[in-house]
C-alpha cells in the first residue's frame, strides 16, 4: 500500500501526503454539503417566491435579482480573503468560513419547524406532481435575502482559498502542484456529481428546507479535516505598508480590486490575443452559469412542476465537467491552445434547443417529468463537457499570455496583470449575468403566471410553459454560439483548426516559464514569523 502511494505521489514528504489526505477529505465533504445546500436554497427560492401571493407575479425577476446580489457578495468575500490569510493561518480561515456557512444553513432548519413547516407532500396539478405549499413554514420568503447574501460571502471566501492553499501544502514545486490539483479536482467533481443527485433525492423526499439537514454535518466534517492541515504563517512584504485593522484592510483591498478592474480593461483591449477572452471566457461563463442556475430551475418549475428536478440536471452537468477535464488531460499535448476547445463549447450550446424541442412531444405521450429531467441531464452532460474543456485550457492560456507582462507593471505592488485581467473578466461576467438573469426573469414571469392560471389542461400547461424556452434556451444560446465562435477568430493565426501559440502571436513557453506561469496565480510572499 505504501509503495503504491509513493508511486502515485513521487517526491511528496510524509507531511505533504498527510496534508493532501486531510485537504481532499475536507474538499469532498465541502462539495457534498455545498451541492445539498445550494440545491436546496435555490429550490427554496423558486418554490417560495412562486407560492407566496405577494411575490408570485414577479417571482422569477426577484430570483434573478437575488442571484445577482449573491454573486456580488461572492466578490466581497473573495476581497476579504487577502487581509484574513495574512493575519491567520489559511486552514483556520477556511475552517471558520465553512463553519459560518454551516450556521447559516442551520437558521433555515430552525425557523421552518418553529413556524409550522412539515415534511413535503405533493399535489397533482395539470397532471404534474408539485410540492404542496401548505406544508411550508409560515415565514416570509424575503428572509431568504439576507441569508443567501451572507452565504455568498462565505462561499466567496472558501472558493478563493481553494485556489491559494495548494501552495501552502506542497510548496512551490510545480510537479507536485499539478499532481495535487489533478487529484483534488477529480475527487471534487466526483463529490459534486454525487452531491447534486443526492440533493435532488433529499429535496423530493423531505422538502427544500429539511433537505438541508445533511449540509451542517458535512461542513463541520470539512472544517475539522481542514484544520488538520499544517500551513505556514503569512505576512505581507510591502515597503512602508501601514498597519491596518481587518476592516481597514478590507476597505483597502476593495479599492485595489476596483483599481485592478481598470488595469484589466486596459490590458484586455490592448491586443487581439487578449480581447477575444471577453467572448471566449466571459460570455462562455455566462451561458454555462445560466444553463445550470437559470434554465434548470426555471424549466423544472414552470414546465415540470417541481424545481427540485433541476438538481438532476445539475448532476448531469457536473459529470460532464468531470469528463471534459479528463479529455483535456488526455489530449493536452495534441491541442496547443484553448481555441479548439472553446469552439467545441460554442457548437454544443446549440444542443440546448433540445430541452424545449423534445419536451412537448415526450411529456404528452407518457414520459413523466422525472424521466424527462434525466433526459435533460444527459444533454447537460455533453454541453458541460465542452464548457469544462474550454475552461480548463483557458485558465492555463490566460496565465501563459500574461506571464511576460508581470515585469511590465511596475507602477503597483498590489495589482498584477493576471489578477487585473481576471478581476475584469469576472466583474464583466457578474454584470452581464445579472442583466440577463433579471431581464429573462421578468420575461418568464408572464408565462409562469399563465401556467398557474391553467386548470385541468395538462397539454395546454405544457405548451404554454415550454413556449418561452424556445427563445431562452434556443435562440439566445444560438446567439451565444455565434458570439463565442466569432471571438475565437480574433487572435492572429486563429483561422487554423488547431493553431499553435506562436500562430496567435505568443512565444512557445519553455519549461522554466511554464513553472513561473503556474505559480503566478498566487502572489503571496511568505516571510518567517518573528518569535
């Protein structure tokens, strides 16, 4: 057994293997709890806002607004990471954030039984099984706002630290970092796939609130495991840096974040090899997120009658991401740039037409909504396979293209080109996603209200509910295909089917530069602490 582990992780010290074990256990518990928590809360939002008479007419617009604010809070959480990890050990910050996440999920589990909430039962409406709102606790759905926004902050902290802590565990050895990243990513996606399917099962059996019962124990286990990881203390080495409180540091890094957006915009629009990242990365991310967080729950509620079925679709999507990452790993040396992968991602977006296209014919001829959710999950698998392939390769591309610019940005010790470009691209994603999600939410409300008014006519309810998705899941995603595909022809030399880095106006990186590009993402100077 020991020799097998040594072959899998050559060069790892005993302490590094121990840390990797505890970190991987923690990441799997976290992902399992995360899928259960987010799946339940998003189902809760969809069901509660649609069943409450006060919010029902504008339910999907409210949900779009809430999700946009949640993503803004994720950005705020990521900003808070820098001052925290320079004052406390990274595993402690990570464990504290996930315990805060667990406490927020417990709030729902406390208020639901306290206000009369029961295990979910189902009603048959137009031939579809839908949750019975009379089993819900008597609390206002607007309470979801502060809790979901606080969840966004905790989620943002955890997700950013996940990208920082590997260097704490194995140091600066690129081979070890890549081995660790590959190992953790595989188990992370395995847990994500199983967690999404398990979440769907729990929500359908217990309801969207009581399904949260699995999340706090999993988050506590994740925190306990992460706290076993040893990590060096950190400190910032900045000339004449003032002593700041934690709140002062958060305000400072907020200003740095917005400054980095300006720097990132200047870099992005300075060259064709960067400007194509807006359609290639940002627009692609928008459509992938809307596929999982927009179409899946909205289609599940309006057409299938039960928002919890969206978790089946998300499970298929997660499995597709796992397969896509494997494909990139296998063909890493044959495909020289992310352009072929991004083109694949653009083409498979057209498969979303099948979500509404197959629905009426199958649902009115004996296929149950539950069975149809699994058909959509299979489609999502192929679509997300293309997205994951593009995303994995784009991450390496962005680092490699910006590596030589690190030395050019001497005017700021805190804003790096890599961080600036990612800040601009992600901020652009938040803005575009918010506008699309909120606008389409208002559009969907009109059709959802028509479906709610239909009584005892299953076929009419299906046709009315499916109609808007020809525009959203069909026309809009085809437009996305055109935009993303056109963007891949912006760089020089990109007309080739499989262009090389040299053809798109970038030097082929040697081994030494490859090490620098991999480590450039985490620019934290470690300084021995003073006794």
